């Protein structure tokens, strides 16, 4: 199973990033690959967590500054990798775009 986590806030020390990394770290199943979309350059420690567990982090443009590029890149990642499940993480009032 392939899972994509969409992080709509910067991937840094915050609650959303902690939840995502805890999920990646604690899913102890070789049949599940968890990837993540981030909107900023990600610290090496987060990259290593995903790499250790067989996942990838994709960095895409921020949706507020480049909404068209954000949408195009997000759709491209989803189509190319054929995810079975997508989780969107962020502030509830800003997730409409990802849910669409």
C-alpha cells in the first residue's frame, strides 16, 4: 500500500510534522510505503526518518505564493505514484484545495 501525507504547513518542529513523523516511524509494516509532500526545504533529520522507513519527501512550491504550480506539482506526484491513500494535514480552514 502506498500512502501520501500532504503537509500544508512548513515541515519543521510543530505538531503536524510530529504526527506525520510518528505515523511513519510507528507503522511497522513492510507492505506500507509512506511519502510526504512538504512546502519548504526539509531538515535532514526528517529526510532520514522517511528514508529509513522506505518513504520519500517531495518539496513543492508554497500554495499561497504559487497556487498554480502547487496544484500542478501535487497532481503530478499523485498521478505518477498511484497512491492508495492520501492524508492531508494542516489548518482545517485551508484544506479545501487538497481535499478537492
